[in-house]
């Protein structure tokens, strides 16, 4: 299959924005998965952002004119495609834009990251209390960004059992324990 010169030129123009969109998508935490249309629109917006920013860093003098990019301009373009979406992702992930709006009373919202994920960012030990009274403690090594995403992986896990009125722990054998998050978990406590 042959690519026409126009198709190749279009791909050359779109590719930096699509790559920037991919970097941003992987660096941010979102409540929901984007639809295909949303992903395409986001990629096109990144294409426009890269096209606007590229001349400022000297990486766009020849994008789309058929003459190609020199090695220096290509490196600058790659750095732009990596740094710009990563910086914006940090801005979004840490609620910086909403903090600004909240400070001036223009909003009361938080970013798209659920409180569940924020709680696990505390990097603290957790104790799970199940509906049937069982208790499990451990270090949350892997956790979903939302409760309904399914599973929690605890390392250094131990079951807590009541023996003659005293809490005793029984270590879980192996590297860790994968726990299904469902209605059977009544409470999760974070502690030092």
C-alpha cells in the first residue's frame, strides 16, 4: 500500500499532537475512560498546541512544508512533545488550576481524580474490616484509582484475630495478598 505525499505530510503534522495526547493520557488520572471521539478531539487539540508552541522552541520551521526537520529541531520537537503534556498533567493531577479558581470563589470543584486515589497517596498502612468481622492489615502496594475498579494488592499483609480479648496477627504467606474490593469490605482505616 502506497502512502500519497499528502497523507504522509498530514501524518507528519498530526503525529506530534497525537504523541503528546498519549503522554498526557498516561500521566493523568481520570474518572472515566474517554470515548474514541473524545480521544481524537483531544489529540487534535494537542496537535494545535504543539503547532503553536513548536516555533517558540525552534522546532517547527519546516513542519508540514515538505522539507523535513533537521536533527536539532527534531530533538526539540520530541522534548516539547514529552515536557508540555507532562507539565500539564502535573498541573491537573495536583488540582493547581482548581486551587486558583477556588481561592477566588469561582469554583468549589476538585479535579477528576477520586478521593479514593488521594487517600492511598498518603502512603500509609491500611486495615480492612470485612462485613463478617475479619480484619486484614497491610501495605497497599497497588491500588485502583476508584473503589469500583476492583482490586487492592497488599504486601506485608497479616490477618488480625482476637485471641482472649487481645489482637494477634497472623502473617499471610507469600509476597502479598490480592483483595477484591466489594460490598464485603465495611471499612478501610489508614494509619502510621
